[in-house]
C-alpha cells in the first residue's frame, strides 16, 4: 500500500523500459516490509540535468540509480562524489539530501568484484594482470574497480587504439593500452578477461578474440547479459574457462544501492531468479 510515508526511489535512463532494477528493488522492499517504491524514469536526453536539479527542493525522491546514457552527467551534476565514482568518471547512484545537496557514488565496481566472488570463488583481482576489452564508459568503470582492488596491471584492448590510450592517460601507468589485434599477446598470463564492449549485444556474433591464449585457470566475464550466455561466454565455457555473467554484476551493484536508498540491507531472497524470469529465461 502506498502511504504518506512511502519512500520513492528509482532508476533513470533512456531507454529504461527493459530495466531489471525495479524488479530487484521492489522484491527486496516487499520482503523487508519497507514502505517504499522503486520506479523507472526516462527524461529526454537534454532533460536529465533539469530532472536532477528538480530534486534539490528536498522531500521528493530519495535517490536514483543512473544508467545509460546518463552516468557521466550524473557525476557532473553532483555536489560531492565518492573517490570510486570520480575514478570511474561516472555515477550509477545519486542520493538527494533533504538540504538540497546531491551525493554521487558508483557501486558498479563493487558489483563487478562481488560477481566474481559469487561465480568464480577464490578469484583474486590483485593476483595478476587482467585484460579489459573496450574503452568506453563501461570499460573505464571496470578498470577503475580493478585498480582500486589492487590489480597490478590492467591491459585495455580496444578496436580504436587511441581511445584505449586516452583511458590509460586518465587512469595511470598501471593501464597498458593496445588494439584488439594485440589480444593474443595481451592474454598471456592474465587472471581474467572482462568484455566491456557492446559487441555481441542484439544477437551479433560477439568479439572474435583468441580466448584460447588465456591461461587455463583464467576467469572470463561479460558485462553484458542479453542474452545471459553471450557468444563470448559460450566460447569461454567451451574452452573450459570459469565464467562470470553480467546479470550477477547487476544484482551485486543493486545491493549497496538499496542500502543507500532505503537504509537497510537487502533481505536474502533470490532476486537473480526473479530477474531471469523477467528476462524470459
Ligand atoms: P559504454 O558506455 O557502454 O562502454 P561506449 O562508450 O559507446 O559504451 O563504448 C562502446 C565500446 O564498445 C567501445 O570500446 C567500442 O569500441 P570503439 O572505441 O572502437 O568504438 C566497443 N565496441 C562496440 N561495438 C564493437 C564491435 N562490434 N567490435 C569491437 N568493439 C566494439
């Protein structure tokens, strides 16, 4: 039941109709018996700043998760940001304080590492070099999370080499940029390969990289999860590599977001199963 005390939070993106975040958060709210609701907002691309500024009045929306294409704009709109959000250059969480201030955070990085813990137990991000495919916003977030977790070297491979080089200039000397053509050499000795490119979405064949050049015990992760088993993950599995899927990252980033928005830890219900059902899998 919606009451005069119902806490309103949500997710902002464009498009947003297929977001799984409302499924996760509302299931947690119901199970925890919290008087709250989590809805989806889709402002016009040029309307995002006005949407955020409109929350400075206080007493309206408690906060929002932020997704494509607004994560960088969310960081820019905030008055203060956590170190991890600044390093990622993006925010996936905005909290609207009652005094009108806006705080930005980024829980994608902890979500990424928690997904490894869940699906590849024993993986240690500090144990050796990791390869990240892509150099867009998603890749930058992954690189930032790895650096904060102590990864000694992050090899960033991108179709457009200059973008990988720009990312390395931004994030420091532990980042080694190369083109996708250099994948065979870059995969030698890695503990993990993380796909942060959009290739393979929407039924495409996925990135054609020589995963067989990775060590046998390397973990292969895909940040994208539509379908849950991407062609990239299917190839890794066929090679006998342990894999981590992007849906687990989504679930794991949602937990600290829920805590920030509703002030309680999410209850231990199987929201991954609910998300899979909502995806029709
Ligand atoms: P996001 O914020 O989701 O990371 P983005 O900033 O548009 O999105 O970045 C998309 C990434 O996917 C880029 O690294 C892009 O490579 P380029 O920089 O060369 O464009 C990569 N990408 C997209 N489609 C790809 C494809 N078919 N093959 C290889 N890389 C691809």
